[in-house]
C-alpha cells in the first residue's frame, strides 16, 4: 500500500467517525454554512493568481512549520496580495484541523480552499459549514461518477471546485460543473515533483476553466513561464511556509513576479 492509499483508507475511517459525532443536519445549522461564498475562480482571474497555502507538515516533510497558526499567517497572505488561501484540514498526515480554516474565515476577504482528501459527500457539506469557499477533488483517488456527485453537490451549495489531476488520462474524469482544474506537479505516490507535468498537460485541459499549476513552484520565473503557457493560478505552499515569515515571503514573491514579467 503506497502513501496515497494509506491516506485514503484512514480518511474513510475518519469520516465515518465524524458522521457519528456531528450529523449532516447539524452541519446545515452552522452559522458559516449560511454565508455566501466568495468566488474562488474570479479571485484567481482578477488578482495575482497566487494561492498561498497554509501547511504545517506533509508525509514527505514532517516539520515544515509545525507550530504555525493559521490565524497568524493567512491574514498576512491576504495582505501580501494572494488571490486565495489553501488550508490543509487533514489531521493525521498534514497536521491540519478544521479550526485552522474556521478561525481564519472572519479575518480575511479572500476565498479559502479547503484542501483535504475528499471521499464522501459529508465532507462537502462540512466544508461549507466551516467556512470554505472552494473544495479540492483529487482525480487520482476518485472515479468519474464520484467526481460528478461531489462536484454537483458542491456547486449546489455555492462552493467552487478545484479538480486536481496529475496525468493526462485523469482529464476524462472532468465534469462540466467544475470551473477550476489544477495540475499537481507532485506525484502523490512518490512525492517527486516536476513542473513539466503542468507544461506537458496544459494543451489537453478543458478550455472553459481556470487553470492552476500546483506544487514545486519556488521561483517567480517559474510562474512567468507557466503564465506564458496559459496558467492563471499557482498554488504555493512549502516555499512560503518553510520561512520564518510566510506572509513576507509571499509578498516578496508576488513583487518579483511583477518586476520580472
């Protein structure tokens, strides 16, 4: 069993436990569930395109910034000019928590992407209830039918969907309710990273979507290269989070893009 299979197995166990503790009907009563979401895709198009990630650890990097607080860092991303923030909520493998997103929501006016391993409709409802504006669907762990079901539910709830692929064959799982498609430059089975995945796959991506390159982006020149290829969004996590001041690192990165473009 590879790391991705291990994560998905554990996630299904976790969701089963969550359902026992908080029912779907209870999630619908949460105050944050009633709010109108900020459009993730429009924010990407109209802004810097940078999706700055709050990630404290990962299976390949167990100590990126383990003591970081989302309430300290995500507002500095917004101030730096990020179009959106991605917040890891997976507990076991990424050191995340729902509260990392929930507590940030009233502090910023940019869209928040709940980044997790979504395998059940319950998690979509949960995402809306904790203040997310968008959710991630990973094509590698979902069937075409599952993506359709989860994407349709998310859209009905007012959430944007980012469908993540790693290889060209996964594009066939796309559903037309999805406005954003991301190419993960990191192989989730081996954690090897190469931006050539984004460059090679771009011509095959669905036309009427916002295209986002994810992972392995640590140089403003790489963003410029990806922009020239046609990408509009750039999800960056570890490059900012590994610094002593992620917000300043984000601001400096965005400024360098502007000066070098």
